[in-house]
């Protein structure tokens, strides 16, 4: 992998202009893959417009004015991904990273109360020595529990960022509400009608009924985030 990123070849999920310069910032390896995250500097400069150039954006970060998921982040290459919480305490602003209908990573303004919790998807679940249960989340976090609470792979949890404890659990099953995060139907929200298990290396297929009453559509389960049971429990675009 090269150390530099051409702006014209940047991931399509980045909300940046392509032809204003030759180079842009390449995200550092971190909690999100490069094609599903955006460097923190680009958020400060190109999306929030808090700076006119790279130098000003780096100064803002070095002064510790930007927090991601409750922690000060000074690395301008830090990758910020979906459902991350961006906070600027000095001005009392909070944002949640979501994806829009064009597949672009976007910011949605949220309240201080909403910024205390973060939606995470369970990517894996394993048993550790001593009978501990470990949950591996989509943003690189690992949670350890002494008892099995019934949380399974592809379920979603609402995590308290200050205590790292689980506030709510949204199971991945038919009847619950889910949002598509990538692909042709990105940003659409629907009710899970069917989960079709594919007996091959290919991912399972899920059929959803849009909440707006449109025709049902299908996507792969890797693109889904469960966002509630009877009601949507998190802010959406």
C-alpha cells in the first residue's frame, strides 16, 4: 500500500471535490476500513469548514478541540466511520457519522444526550478463558462479559461511551428495523421480512420492506445495521 492518496482516486464515500488538487490525506489504519471511513482532517476542513487549509485544520486538532467517541483525537489521519460520534465541546456541537442515499459519508447534528450513546454492530462473538464472553464490534472495540446475555453476531447494541456499558440490545431478526449502510440501497430503512441463509461462501441475503411503503428489496447482511425493534431508536439521515 502506498503512503499517499490521489484525490481523483479517493474512495467514493468521501464527500470531497476531486479536481481541486492532486493529493489528499490518506487515512491511517484504524478501527474502520479505508473505503468506509474518512480522515479526520477532511471532516474538519472540507465538511465542517472549520479551516481553510491543511495547516489550520491540523492546528485545531493539535489543540484538542475535536473528540471522536468521547476521546480527544489529534491525529489528522485518524479514520472516522459510520455511527462514530464527533464532538466539539468548545461550541457545544455534536455530530453522528452516517451515509446518505448516494453512499457518501455525512454528518448529522445530534443533541448532547444523543451523543452519549453509540450504535455498534456485533461482528463476532467468542469464548475466552475463564468463561468470559467477548464481543467484537464494527469499530474495533472488544467488550468482555462474565455472562452470556444472548447477544449474537449481526445484532446491534447501543453503547454508553462514558462507561462502555450496553444500554440497549437490538436483535438481528425478522420484524426489526434496519438501515442499509452501503450498496445500491444505502441510507434506506426498512423492516426485516426475511433472512435467507446462503449455503456457500457468499453472504446471506436479507429482504426488507421500506418504512415509506415502497416495494421490498434485497441486500446482503454485511450492509445492514439493526436500528430498533418496534421503533427506530437512533437518529438517521
